[in-house]
């Protein structure tokens, strides 16, 4: 019966180093604070959610709802639009709104909150649009809204 060769110390150490470096790559794609980017904390609504008063979003402006991973904007004619704030580049929750520009904290992608379109790479795909409506003076967004 042939014997199986044993791994040398060098082979074992090299494998451990590669595993550690791979783990650093996974850590880099976590949201600030250590939350995983694609888990429940990084999810958009799966049912309608009440985001707040309709008056919070001015014409031509936008409001970021971090706790729901949603941005709502209002066009110049008063129509509401909503987008997921999960970055299409690496799945990080976007937590910053500058005027009407969303800024991803992980790799610096930027999106127009009025259209969902990418305005700065590395993202190449627009944000996912979400159904949104005003009901009884409140903004409701998500599937079924």
C-alpha cells in the first residue's frame, strides 16, 4: 500500500497565511460597526414600512431612512420615488446622504437619490427601485406599498 506524503511545515504555514489574507478581504466588505453587508442588517424592506411624515421629503429633495435601508426622493412635480440603499457594488448599506447624493462607506460609490443612477464608481448598476406611496400623510415604501 502506498503511503501518503505528509505536508511540510512550509506548506502548512503558507496555507495559514493565505487563509488569513482571504479573511481580511471578507472583513473589508463588512459595513462599519462590523455588521455583515448582505445579512438581515443589510436588507431592504420585504413588506411595506411606514417611514415617516410625507412632509419630511421636500420637492427636489431626498430623505435617507437608514434603519430601513431606503431613500425617498420627491420630484419637482411632487411625485415620490424610493430606492434601496444597499450598494450594488458590494452590498454595503449606504449611510450617508449629501444633498441628493448617496455615498457608500465601503468603497466610495455614489448614487443620485432622485434617480437611483450611479454617479461615481466602482458601482456600475443603479440602485433597486422600491414601490412607494403617501397614505394618510405618511410615506410607505416596500413591496406591497
